[in-house]
């Protein structure tokens, strides 16, 4: 697909949106433009940025926008959930020896305060590691350092799958 085709498709979609939705779409594109090489499209869409990542510890943040609101006009719970999952995953992944990876197998979160706007911060710490999994905790706070959510997660240690000749042809 050429740039001209993409531009034409984007312009056609944009023209069908109302002014408020156009603003939200523009903000999403700007978050993609400002993304870091870490993470992936979900993180880029939400605008998650890391401030500190080291073995067993990670800190990140995002700015809550209207695009993240639920019908009640507050940030959807999935915003804080994604923020803690991202922080915990980075903390655990960076505590593993390569080529090991990790995957969330369970995450429990308690929401303590609603959020309408502002910056949310997540800090995650590795509590325990075994040969098969890691247990982590994470705290979400706002700019006034009020506790917004508290989470605990279990992450599996993932061993790389040996590549077979069939994988190369798929």
C-alpha cells in the first residue's frame, strides 16, 4: 500500500468523524508519533512511557485523556490495569536471563479512586521468583501521590520454542 493510498483512506475516515472524534483520533496519532521503541502498539496507543526499568523493578506513566473514559466519564479500569501489567511485565522480563521471556498468567487489581484526567504512574516490583513463575506487585498513583490502584500479578517464565522447518514456511 502506498503512502498516497494510506493518506486517502485516513482522510476519508477522518472526514466521517465529528469534531470531537477528530480531536481524539488526532491525539491517538500523536501518541503513536511520540512512541518509544519499547513495548508495542497497545502501549503506543495509550502513550505509556517508561521512566525506570531494571531487573525486578519498573516505573512507567501515562496521561489520562477523554479517549480513555468509560460511559460514566472516568478512566476505564483497563487503563490502570494495562499500566500495571506493562510495569510488572517489564520488571520481570528484565530480571530474566535471555532467551527467556514472560507472560501474564494472573493479575488482580483493586481500584481505590476514580480518575478523570492527569498523569498516572505505576511502579512494579518483583517479590518472588521460582523456576517457573514470578510474583510481582504494582502501585498506581496520581500526580498528588494518591494511591489509585494496587495490583498483584503472577507471570510465567516462557522458554523460547525451538523453530522447526514447518515454522519457517508459515
